[in-house]
C-alpha cells in the first residue's frame, strides 16, 4: 500500500537533496583546486625545461649540436605533454565520479522509499 508523502517526508527529502548538493559542490571545488595546482605545477616544469634548453642552445658550438638539443627538447616536451594530458583526463574523471557519488546516493535513497 502506497502512502501519500506528508510535509515531514518532503522536508526530509529537501534536506537530503541540499546535503547531497553541498557535498557535490564541495567535492567539485576541491577537485578544481587540485586540477589548478596540477596545471600550475606542469607550467612551472615546462617553463624550467624551456629555460634550460634555451641556455643549452646558447652554449651550442655548432648548428648540428643546436639541432640535436632542439630535437631532444621537442621529443621530451611532447612526451611530457602526452603524459600530462593523460593525468588531467584521469583527474577530471575522478572529480566527475566523486561529484556524482552524493547525488547518486540521494537518488538511491529516494528510490528506496
């Protein structure tokens, strides 16, 4: 036999939804902070690497040496970029999953009633 929801049921449902939304928002904010920190760290490393290569290029004694330095840098920068892209993808997926957990839990609680 189904019962008609009363005011207390509605109030409890609203409270659960607000708690789930707050938890999701907090998780989202923390995740975005983590991504920003990771991005800043990558930018610092890339800048340091680029500066190091520039100094090496200034000290190159031949065109061949300069080309070798530049080629090694391009390869290293590309590999680093691909690795960082993969890391960002994993972080975004984790944040999205973590954000959905409270909402999914609240929905499951609603379905159980």
